[in-house]
């Protein structure tokens, strides 16, 4: 609807056009170095700050050489996580835990002999039972030494690992980073660059509307994207080619955009 109304060749703010921001690119390059040397890395951040973009960049970077089996269903038991890893490595998972672990280790060494780097990614790792994480860490100890285990999650994961009882995990961390929110200038630059990619003129957003979007999104990339798309839809409803405060405020009045104290007062 947006593309048709504004006469665009591609959808604005589409996931496939969301390239890494400069600080995300630095993190991506650092993770690649650890893929070559081996490590245990923590990629942390609030929801919507760009963790998934970095993960996807790793998966797309060099799929023939960089093997990135990914576990996203971290609420499963350790055995089910092993089965997910076996599926990701395209190997059978029949039998018990020991047999699955043995096959995974053998496949890891086979890939290593072919000159491939192994980068297992555990997404939403803050939801995983710490004992399952400990068992995985012990499993990956038997992998070739140049593999890199990446744990992606919210900052609560680091709080948990910092407990003295989990020092066996913390002591093996080789790199950790918490993705920051965008500052106002970065958020404005991000919005305008995405409009350029879609073929939307900068004058599609009034200065006041742009400032309100930047302020209301609080520097979270996902919020910026969702708010901009909602404002574009409101412009289509109003049959206008320019987004002003009217369209932005109509989106922001929706309950999920309002802070909890505003909802209580209303």
C-alpha cells in the first residue's frame, strides 16, 4: 500500500535494506576476528537495538566458510537443543545425549579439516537455563579451538553470569558488548538514509514530525522503523504525501506507544 501510493520501487524500511550502522559494523568485524581465533562472545542489548541485524550479517557473510548453526528456541531442554544443533549441522540426532554430542564433535572436526570456521549462535540466551548453558559450554570445549560460540540476549544474561557460582562460564568470555541506543543525530541520519534507499524525499517528513519520531522512539532501531511505517500508513489514509505532527500524534496515541504512567493517568 505504501509503495503503491508513494510510487516507490521498493518498500521503505524493509528488513533487507537495513544495513549495519557504523558501530554495529565495528562489532561485526570484532566478532569475525574471534571467529578466527576462537572464543566465547556475548552480544547483548535491549529488544530492538540491532542484535538480530548483526546475527544475520554473520550468517550471510560467507556461508561456505563460516558455518553458523543457530539455536533460537532456548526454552527447550538441553537434549532438545542438541537435536536443534544436529539439524543445523544436517546430521542425524537418533539416540541419547551422548550420541548426539559425539556426532556434533565429529562433524565439527570434519568441517574444521575442510578449512571452515564454526560459529554456533545461541539466540535469546538470557532465557536459557544456566545448567543447559553450562553443558553447552562443556560440549563446545571439545570443538576445534578456532570455533566461536556467540550468546545473544538481553543484558540480564550478563547479570546472571556475573554471579560467583557461574565464574566457570564468565572466565571463558573473550568479548562482550552491550548495543547502545541511537543518539538523536544517529536516529535522524538513520531515518533519512532509509528514506533515500526507498526513494522517498526528505520533505516527506516535516522537521517537527522527524523530531517527534526521533524523540518518541528513544533511540531503539525497531521502534524507529515501526513508527515511521505507521506514520506512512497514516499519510496514505489521509491521502497526503507529507507526514506532519497530525499523523505522528495519531500513531503515538495508540496504547502500545504510550508509557505506563500515561495509561494510568488516563
